[in-house]
């Protein structure tokens, strides 16, 4: 203990000394070393792998080892100790002895010359130990027999050939050929033709002579054909795969392979495509349809992640380019995926019912240098009815396969497909013209797709059962000359998709659309007929046909939306909640019909909104002022008997009502900003968008450590539309039952304002149809001071005056109007000077004011005439033009139509509320909501971005409202003679 303590104290003192003395020189320390490699070391030096420098061996007893990384004892010294470091102890051998080949003993070799003591001549081995490892007294050089050769360190003889053929020695001399340790006679080899070793590439102008083919083809053919050599048969099969399976001549790999296969018995009695000792490369012609609809796989796959059958258990048998078998391994870990990622990300591809897609870029140099050409046969592992593990062969659909220059596998009908078995990921050997130069062309699997099809019976999916999966591969070529030096990047993708026969679903969808579209067309006929009556038309004309088209489009837009939302909501609900899988999402190809339907729905609703916008902006609006003059104005300097002028009626009440109507034109029953903000909150913040992933999970929160499928366009529409409709319903309930009842009802307030202002609103949305708001004051006048107005309100409150309704003792102030043709004719007679004068004023801007003033006077006169005419009409003061007030029939209310023509008298229908909001956006909230919803979903469909969709939808809605308000304001100013500057 004292010694150890002293040593520790000494070490501490040494450390302090070095710290004070040496470390002060830190600025002089160099951090660079001389560049040396094992090849720069001398014969008596070794390379220190720790210090990366050459160090000297003991010049007397040591020399450099064979690898140059250590010292070894000289031939007259034996190794007495070695510890793996620079320390090596060599002990001199007695006189006349040399070290054994292993260096640990000394041995006499007095029977051999000195040079043979160190190394025996070629073909001989040095015998130094007995078979039990006992050191012999003398070293002897022993000749190996004719069928063996010395091993690498010449310590024993090894069998030189595993298969000798007809050769009786270890020498396979010309004209015989050594192939895979098999000496083939020249008579056993086929004679090559001009095109035997040629390989055709699309990126080259002419075929090239492949070194890999010239070195292996004829030998593989002979060894496989004559001796059924397993390695040679696998190699021959690989060569055929490199030709894309198609025999181009009678002397290429595929022709040889098929020739041999037909001469052998099948490995399985019922599979004539798989011959004994041969790989299974192709299926028989015209069997694709039967193969892909087999129902022999009994496994019922589940979407439950805890189930043992929630994964596709795929395995591949691997073979090297020379045909050597490398094992049957699972595809997990990215074995057949060129896009590398974490193991969990890559293995997620085989989660059942998950649509998996990944894509990445690879450099061209990687394809040439970092990939080994390996061949694969794929199988699906399952448990058979006996409870035993079994393998089911997976067919391959090679996109590049040609037959007489026709790409059969690119046809839509699978009856002409040629299914194959073996595939590779990268081929950088067949394009070599020499063993030393890189391949002129490299081929790689640019697209790999595993397609799984669900079984169906009588149009219904068999829960959890599948047909054999199909592996679809597309190869792409790169020429060395144009891509290697530039380090071109190429894109590869890997997909796992699921599909089911959707004939029944498509039939149901198309049938629903057909039936409901027929209903929509009938509804269009009903609406156009109702419009014809409201427009005062007797016969159907071109304008009626146009109206029919717009009404039909509006109905079809609703039909398409309802059907699409119902279908996608079905997919979302049942796909995410299923146990045994019976429903998979539509593929990209199958989604095309959905995209077209969505585009049609948006187009139809867009035309409906455009028609609504034009329809409302072209409506006639007239404000009827019931106020009458209450006296005359007498000037102070007038004679005593002068009557004076009639006291004018203030126009400000009319202006005020017009301004309030203008504000109503921009009002809606929902808030678009709240709608979009709430959409983004639920979709992006809460995470409901994660319900639209292509995996069966229904997680709102995404675990970053778990792979989730990409987004499905169908599910994104279902999620977005569902949340949008729920928010719209929430806003409707809020505005209808809370805001309008307890805060403000703008429509009813406007009716009250009309009564207080003694102004009625007369709206003609069609020639003979419109809306009327009865605003005639029960007090006879409204142009008064504050005290008198207060008294008026008090009298109404105490029921000391009549009610505000159009009819006596009635509160009904709002009506729908269906007017007789005589009314319209009289109306046009009065309104024509008003429109003509307004047009002349617009055309005379910039001219002298005298002409404009004259036209303005005509407009005022026409306005006053119209005011008197409408007031007289409403007071039943025109004998030939009258109306009756009545209730609509139930069917008339339901279908918004009128059954009776106003031949003699017009009809004022009690609307029970405020039907006049149909002349505003306020009364068409559902139409606008569906249009904005479809716009939102269509933008998201194009960009897969809910945020962008919300922004564009918000801006589109604001723009639409501004257009409606601007055009409506101009029309209001024109019809009511209110200066547009007063409409704010």
C-alpha cells in the first residue's frame, strides 16, 4: 500500500511539473502530422495505426509483417511472445533450424535446400506438424495429388474442383472452359452467335456486347443443361431477367433457359412453370387474370394494430448475380426499398390497409458504385388450414416487358399481361463492356408498387381476405456518358396500395347521381315554370330555356355535393373504424371520378352564385314615401291673402331607409372570418386533418415516432366538409336562436324602421314577382320632432292606434307579390322616362349643366309619378289593377311556386316572416355556404393545404360580397334617385 501510495504521489508531482513546465508551451504545440501510409514504410518498418506513422522494427530479429501493420520475426527467429501492441519478442532458433510457417516454433530442414526451408516450391506444401498438431523433427515439402492444390498458406492440400466433369486433373486447359469449379469440354459449349452476348438498352443507339454475358452465359447454359448445376441454372435465370425476360434470338439467355426448362419435369406437379433445379421466372401465357383472382390465401387481415394479421408478411429469396443463394429473408428493414429511412418508417409500408408512398432522390454515382446487383423472388407468408406456415409466390408485373416490340404489361386489360417472378433493384453489371471499366448503362427500379386487391364474392367484400398481391416494377436506364460525371440525381418511389372491385360502389354512386340528377332536372323544370309565371310569360322562349339551365345547374350542384359528401363520409367512418378489413380507400386512378364530380359540383354552384348575383343586382327597387305635406309655407313679406307654397316633404327619411337597405345587401347569416378561423383551428391545431391519412388509424394526435400514411383526397374532403357543415350549423343556430332573439334582428329592425320612416319598400325581382315591405305609418306622418315621435310610440305601446299591417287589424307587413300583367305594363310606362332620363344624364357627363338639370327634373317627375301610382295601387285606388291578400297553399310554400296566374288581380301572399331577404344574400346562406365549402375543398384538392384553402376562400367570399354591394348600391341609387354618395 505504501508503494502504491508513493507511486500515486510521484505521479501527482509529475503531473504538476508537466502542467507548469510543459503546458506553458502550448502555443508551440503542432496539431499536424506527416502524411504516411503503409506503402511509404521501409522494409524494416511497420505502420503504427494509432499514430499514423512508420516505426522501426528490431533490425536484428524482426522484419515487416505481410500486412505492414506490425513486425514479425525473421525466418531464423521464432516468436516467443506477442501482445497485439508494438511489443514483440523474437528468440533465435538453434543453428540449422528455421521458424515454422506459423512462426511459433523452430524446425530442422537439413533435407531441403535453404530456399525451400522458407517456402516450398509451387504445388507443394510444407509438412511441419502431424495431423494431431505435434511438431515434426524435420520439415518436408510434400506434393499434392492430381485432384488437390495447396491452400493459401501452403500448409495443407485442398480439393481443387467440386465437380470435375470429364476432367481427371486439376488443370482445365484450353479448349476446355473452367466455370464455377466445373471444367466444361469445348464440345459441351454452344457456339456463340453474333448476338449471343448483346444486351439492348433504350438509351443506347445500338446493343452492346456485355462482358458479364460473355463470361457466364455459355458456361451457365452448359452446366445447367448437362449437369443440372443449381448455381449455373440460377445464373442462367438471372441473365434472362437482365434481358427483361424476352428472348430476342435463338442464342440468348432467355432462349437457352426456356429450352432447358421444357426438357425438365416440374418441381411441383401442378406448376408446370417451375422446373426441377431451375428458378421460376415466368407464368404461363394468358394466365394473368386467373392468377390475380386466386382465393387460396386463407388469412383474414385486420386493421387492428394489435392483431398478428395486421401486417403483410412478405419474404424474398435472395440470389447473387452469379446465382449463389443468400437466404430467405423478410422484406422488413428496407430490403427491397431504395429509399432508405428509419426501420419503423420503412416497415410501416407493410401495415395492412395503409396506402404507403415514399419518394427520394439518388445520385447516379451511387447507382454505379454503391449497389450490388441482387435478384429476388418474393413470397407472402401465411398460415394454412393445417396451422402450418406456408409461402405464396407473388407475381411481378414488369412494365418494361416487350413481346414483338409491344409493351403488353402497359395495357389496361390484364388478360394480355405476362407475369414474371424474379426482379432486381439495380443492374450495374450487364452494361459493362470490360471488367475494368464501369458499366456504360445502369438500370434501376424507378418505381415499385405492391398492389393488394381485396377478395369479393357476389359484389361484396370478403372480410379481411385478399387475392395474391401484385408487385409492379418499372425500370429506368441511365447512360454513363451523360450522367456519371454530372452526378445526376434520379427519383425513385416505392408504394403499397390497396384496391377493391368498386363496380358495385361505382354503380351505387352513379345510380344515386343519376336518380337524383333526374330529380334535379325535374326541379329545374318546376323552377323555370314558376319563373315563367313570375316573369309574365305565356309561352316558353329562349330566356326560359336559359333559366331552366341555370335552375338545373343549381339543383345538380346540390345533388353532386350531397352524393359526394355522403360517399366520402361513408369511406371515412367505416375505413377508420373497421376491424377485419372489408373497405380500402380508392386508388389514385379510382379517385379520378371523385375529382371530376367535385369539379362539376363546384362549377354548377359557381354558375348558381353568378346567376344569383346578376339576378339580385338587376332587381327593381322603389321606396314609396307615404308622407304628405302638412301645410303651406308663407313668407313674411307675402300679402295677407297669399296662400303660400306647399310645405315640402323631407327626403332624408327615404335616404335613411335606402342606406339601411344598402347595408343589408352586404349582410349574411354567417361570419366568413369566424368560419375560416374555426376551420383552421379544428383542422390544424386540434388535428382533425390527421383523420384524413391513408392508414386505418383514427388518431387526431400524430405520434412522431410512428409512421402515418399520406393524405387521401377523398378523406380530406370528408373531414373538411363535415367540419365546415357543423360550423355552419353552429352559426345558424347561434344567429337564429340567440343573436337574432337577444341581440339584433336586422331584418325585423329594418321593417320597424320603414314603419317609423313612413316608407314602404317595393322590390320586383322579376317582371311580375317581388316582395313588399309595408312601412306606412299608423300615425299618418313621420316627419316630425322628437317629442311627437315619442308620443307616437307611446300610443302604439298602449294600443291607442291602429296596427302596422297592410290589412286592418293586422301586424303582417311583409309579403310576396305576384302581380297582373296590367300592373307591369303601367309600371313600365312610368319607369321608362325615369330610366331614359338616367341614361341621358350618364351620357351627358362633362357637358353643360342645363341639359343635365332638365333630365334630372324629368327623373324627379317620373319618380313622383311612380310614387303616386304605387301608393294608389296599394290603397286599391286603381280600378283595373288590384290585388288580394292571401296565404300560400302548403305545397306552394314547400316548393316556392304559385299555382294560380294573376289574370284579373294580383296576389299578396303573407310570408309569415321576412321573405324579402330572398332578394338579398341574407336569404341564400345555404347556397353561399355550399359554394364556399366547395371552393375550400377544391383549393385543398389542388394544393393539399388547408391554410391556403382558407385564405383563398376568405378572399373569394369578401370579393363576392364587395361586388354584390357595389353593383347593388349602384342599382339602388339608380332606382330610388338616391345619390350614391349617401349610401355608405
